[in-house]
């Protein structure tokens, strides 16, 4: 496998023109390695040669750490079920086969007498019986048990004798030994072109070089930078960074190439013990799946270990519609219209003017635009303008965030204007109307205010059970729009929904078309004079 991320070779150190392989020793294992915090093997001053010998040196150090881990387990009685450098049985067998072939070549180069002896046919027959399934576990252990133990010490497997996994690995190693003996016999006759013929080795995917890694953290960083170039990454960085730190800590390394489906599944199950199904699915799994899927598409990773790991959600029981009914919508709008903040006994605890304004205007703005609450809470004074005789608000990523990443203009319904919204805008200072955050924290300010509105409405006890106080307006807007005959294409354009068909992307939904649609929405009877 290639290096992947910017050509970095893991555990490869250069100091004063000398190269070495160096690994950190886990804290718990240091007492078994003379208290050493690191293990290092010198590779000389020639970089090309050092790189060639690096993988073997890293594997040797990993074996030393594995022996220390074995001693730790024996001393404490605690078995670590996690496999530090997991490989499949095929990969372990292929690596074992290649090491035998390399050793054969080395011996031929050192001593002419080596090639005069043919492989033992009885030994070859036993290996053949081994992968044919004719041998018992005890017989397999006598034949390849030492090789399995080396793989376990290297952190490549945790298979234990008596399990199907152990037996499959033993049979795979029998294949490796038998095929290596076949090559030895061919080489004795001068044929050095032989290749494995058993399907297990012929079709095996080589194990990743233990000296190389594809950093999960670097993948995340590169993915987020791509989002930020499109103006979408700020919130993702804030929410996803702790998720990836948690994943790396859980699996015990930062190498995406070494992460398995089982690693991701075990991590998911651990998160479900303390977090809600929705959080694990929509934040933890969704973020990891997205980044690793991108890495595969960019040829940085051969496989997405999170691709098939899902969180089974309980199907919600629907007891009513998602949007407000007529009487519920009217009750919420009346409540917001008459809101007056209570005077706090402590002047420092008085409600901020923008919080009061948000409670006054959020619901009616959502009612007549079908916008997301955050889009309304990030509105700025400069986003409200007059287009001919039409008052328009611009919902734009410049103000914080828009899910589609594209701005849209939405004409205001006359009832919003009659309620005094323009006077409020004119009296406001430039910048955000409903929060005080600086531009680089605008989305945070809008989200915070949206959350306060939701909590405030829930505390008022006028919100029906099972209804989201802010998002219910988005559902209701679509419902009312259809009732008065507005096309879904125009409703989608007003609300910022993606086009449903390729044909919907042709032509523009103009402000004139949007205004005609919004003018069809009936007024709410907030007071007698406002009723039609």
C-alpha cells in the first residue's frame, strides 16, 4: 500500500544524518522493557537502504512490544482483547510465505550447499494435509503453532486455539509453508519464476506496510479544509474534531488503513452505552463515514471500514402531523406578539434586547418564509432590502450558514410588515438583528438563539407534545402553500430545498413569482383589525 498522506513514513526518524525505526512503548508495558519509553533500531546513514530495512525493523520492535504485552497479561491476569495491528488470515499467510521466499534467497546467496538438498516430501505432505483439513488442532499447533504465536506477538491476531478463527489461520499458514516448499523445489532446478497457485495466496491482498500509515486525523483535517473552502467547515470542525479524537483514542492508533469494520462497530456499541441513538448515528457515525468515504473516493484509502456500520434507529411512532395546526399556529404567534420580558431583580440578569427581539419576531418570520430557524436568527440589517415595491430578505451563507451553501431572496408577507418588522430593522444597528456575535462566530450566535427560542416556547406549555417548536413552521409552510395552490417548485425555492428533478434546475424562480406565491398565504387573526 502507498504511503497515502503526503508521503510520510511512520516510525521513521532522522537525526544528524542517521536513520532509525522508533516506536513509543505503551505506559503499562514499560516495566517489562527496562523502563524504556521508546524502542529504536538504527538503520544507518543511507536513506534508501534505511527505508528498505525499515519495515522489518518496525515489525521486530512490534514483536518486542508484543512479548512485553504477553508478560503484562500474565502478571496482571488482564487480557487485552484488542489487536494492535490486525491482519486477515490471508494477509498473515502471504507475509509468512514472502518471508520464507526471502530467507530462501538469502541462504542461496550465502552457501552453495543449501541448494543441493531438496525439500522433505513428508513434511510437505503434512502441510498439505493441514490446509486440506485432515489434521486436528493439536497436530496443527505442532506444525504451525509457533508461527501463529509470532503473529500474535506482532499484534496481527488474537485468535486462540480451539476457535474457528485460529483453525482458519493455521490452515492458511500451512498453505504458505507448502507453497514456499514448492518454490524451493523449483529454484533448486533453476526456475525462479514460480508464483503461488493456491487461491488463498494468489488472491490475497497484501498487508499494509507497518511502517506506513494513513492518519485519520490528517484525513479529517484535509476534508474539513475542503469544506471550509466552500464556506461550510466551521461548524463541522467544532463538532467532528472531538468525535475523531475519541475514535483514535478508542482504537489505540491513528492509522485509517489499520481500522477494521469490527473496530468501528465496537466503538459504535461503546458510544451507544452513554449516548442517544440519534447522536451516535447523526454525529459520530455520520461524520466518520463521510470522511472515510471521501478518502476512498480520493484514492487515499482502499476501503471505508465505517461504510457498512449503521445504527439501527427505532421507527418513530407518528401520532400527529409534524406542523402546527391552525389553532396551534395562531396561539404561538399571539404568545410571541404579546411577549414582554420580566424585570429581573438583579439588573445584570435582565434579558438582552436582541433576545427579546428574537422571541418577538422568530415565529412569524418562520411562519411566512418556511425558513430554518437558524437562517432567521442570523439575519443582518443589510439582508433586508426593498426590490421595487417588494420588501425582500436575503438568506445568505455570508451571515452564518445555509444548508445548500447558496443564497436565496424571499419576499416578506405583508402581515410581517404590518406588524412593524421594518421599523424594528430600521431602528437596529448594522449587523446581526438577533445576536451579538462577531462574523466569525455568527453561526454559533444564531444556533444559540435558536435553541433559546425553542426552550422558551417549550417552557410556555403552548407547544403540543411531539412538535418541534421551530421546525413545525417549516412543515406548516409547505402544507398551507399546497392548500392555496402554490407549486412545490416555488415552495422549494422559497424554503431552500434542493430541486427535485433535473428539469427544476432550468430557469429561475423570480422574486415576482415568489411574491405572488407568498401573497396567497392567509393572514393570521392576531388582532381584530389584522383579520381579512
